C-alpha cells in the first residue's frame, strides 16, 4: 500500500476550522434530563454561531451516539432539522463505540477528498442519564400479543402469564454481546496479563486529574467548551464536573476494586466515569476555508482503524491502529510533538504504552521488525484525558481532536497522534498537523 495522502484530487488538504464541546457531566448530574440528541443540537448550534458560518454552507453532517435513542435513531438528521441548517443537508449517523466521532470525522474527510462536499460537520453525543430502558423478552412478546387482541378476556389471559420478574425493567447492557464480559473485566485481565500494578494505575489517574485541573485553571480548555443551559433552564454548566481539582495519590488507594473484589486493581477512580456530553468539529476543503477567511486549527494528516479479538486484550486497539497509521503516513513515533490516548481505564492505557515499546509484541502481532517505540511521557496526555474529563462515548474523539489541535498551536505546531480503544476489539488512530 502506498503512502496515505489526505488530500483532494487537486491536492488540497482537509482543514479543521472549528471544534467545540459541551462541558462533560457525570451521569445523573447537570445533564440528567438532557437526551443525547439535544446535547448534539446544543453543541452544533453554538459552533455555527461562534464561527459565523452560514448554516446553508454545511453540506454534510455525520454524527453518532453509542447508547441509541429508539425515538431518534438518526441523530445526525435530527441535528440538521434542529439547528437551522438547510433541510436538504445530507445527514447520517455512525457508531464505532468509543471511537465514533473519529469515524464521523473520517467519513466527512473522505467526502471532502472525493470532491462531493466542501464543508461538513462531524461529532458525537451520548447520555448515560437519559437511557432507553427495555423490558423483558416475555413482556415484549406479550405486549405485542395484547395489541392484537380484541376482547378483555383475551387480554386478561395474556396478562396472567406474566410474573413480577417479567415486569422488571431491563437496563442497557454494559457487557460485550459476543462474550458477556464488561469493559472493566477486560481492563482487569489486561492489568494481570501485562503486570500493571494498582499503584501505577492510581498514579496515572492522579496525573490525568492534576493535568486537567491545571489546564482549566490556566484557561487552556475554556475556549473549546461552551456554557450549557440545560432544560429546565434554571442552572448552567460551564466546566467539566468530573475533574478532581484536589486530587491526591493517597485518595485513590482508598477505593475497593470494582470488577475483581479480591484480587483486582481497577477501581472507579482509575477508570473513566459514565458521562453525558457532546462534541463536534467542522471540516473544510482547505481552499474553501481560505475563501471564507476562516482560521484553520489544523489538518488531518492520516488515519487508521483496527479490529482484534475480544476474548483477551480487547482494549489494545490503540497499539494496532497506531502501528497502521504510522505505516500509512510514513512517520515514526519520534516525529510526533504530542500524543493523546483515550483513557478508558488506566490499566488499558498502561498496557498499550507497554506494548508500544515491545519488540516481541511488534514482531508477533504488528508485522513490524521492531517496536513502535517508547512513548515520551512529556508528550503524552499533557492536558489529562478521559479519566479526568469524562467519556461521553461518541463525543470523546471530537474532544481529543479539538484539544490536541489547540495545544499543538500553543506549542508552535507539529504533528500529533490521537488514538483510542473501543468496544468490540476496535481501535482508532489519527494524525493531526498544525503548521
């Protein structure tokens, strides 16, 4: 395969001209009554207002959510209809678990490369508070049967077959459909397999919160986060509410393991919490951005996705996807100014960091003669990551893109890697560039 070039047929690059997100809120807090579709509308409306881009110029919206809303299965189209864009704007939804908004951004990028559009919006939103609560299979079947009955006697006959257990609500599954394992159980397996200690996990979590707190205090995050006024409009949220501004390493040691009570090391404190929020980026053909006089945040230089088995090491996607994106772009790890790896769990991050530096792993699994390379921690998750900010599943990729581009610009430009694991053994990696 030749070197990947993220350009149009005429040689123009794909520019990121805007990026914005809502504050991220822990489950059942400030966004407790706000569904994902409204979080998506909220952030896209504000981004359009801030850029002063005519909504009629938006030719495509690709958006996603991981926890689906049955009443709004195409969140992208609902965003178009709810934000003043032209009703003829193309809009469709995608899902790639925790890498969803990376996929959305790539889809818009490829439309620009193909010449079918000049301007598009990509992103994602999720709510862990407003959830589709299901019913048992027996109750669902009986409700369907009830809708077809004509007499009260027929209805009573069906209802009598139901037990109290059948009437209990069924919350969304937190386990892999194919294995029954939760992400936390996989993180525990990775910690044990790769020798990731509890102390190392807690230290990484403390680092993430400390750096995120510092970034907020120094004003580095403020411009990429809108102030949200959620219904019923009696209060507002201007900052992420998960960050521990008083984080101490000692505090993490007090928590019990969450997934293996006796021998485990993964806790609620060294994992990302359930979170509500939305994030979006605006992408343009380079020439179109210049024509409109817009400041360019940066460019998408390359991308890759990976898929591996789900029985063990399911969250090792960043290592596989990063290996591929570096091959695609002809880059080395040492060429990068910044790296952000999504923190689903501290154990997962540290296992991937370890495998980045493993010659044996590279030769056995990546088709490489030697390791990807040892990560310079001075370049790594320099503003903190998902353990601190939170993780609305579909929004995290867009958050990472915007945050990384702005930090690259503050540092005078360069190349950066964003990479994430995702459920189902998936992984994503993207190279961003700022001149």
